[in-house]
């Protein structure tokens, strides 16, 4: 299973990518929504994890674009550290994100959500 991680914080992007690879997933990583959209078109991931507050192409716009390309792709949104991040997460779910995490979060909870969403996608 291939996962696309879109996160502008280089440290967090690397941590998520390494952890997901250790869990047995193939991972592509992008530093913003614009690069993420390019990678999505090339690699056709099974699931996307995206930050919401990023330069170039922010997360809500990215979710909207991803859903236009593939309405069925599961998306996990994450946000934190900015005023209104809970509102961003709520809007992300309204726009089609299957799960939303406020930073900081326990990575094991994120991996559990990934496994659950990919299991549901396999059954569909």
C-alpha cells in the first residue's frame, strides 16, 4: 500500500515517512500541496495524509483537488499550532477527509487510522 504524506515541516514529514515505512507501507512525501498534487498524479497512492496550513497550496485546497482527481481516496488531515486549527480540521472533514488529527498526536493513533481506512478501502 502506498501513502502520500504532505507536510511542510521537514522534521515531522521525515518522522511520519520513516515510521510508516517501518510499518510496511510505501511512502512518498511532499513539502506542500502543490508538490503533493504532482506526486498524487504520478504515484496514485492508496491514502493521503496532509497538513492543512502550508505554503504554496494549503491543505483544504489540496483536499478539494485530490477529491476531484479521485473521490474515493481516503484522506487524513492534520493541523495544529495555529489559532483556529480545530475549525480547519472540522472543515477538512466536511470536505471529505476521513479522519482528522490535531497536532501533536500519538503516531500510533495515526497508524491505527491508516490501517483502518486502508482495510475499509480493501473491502470496498
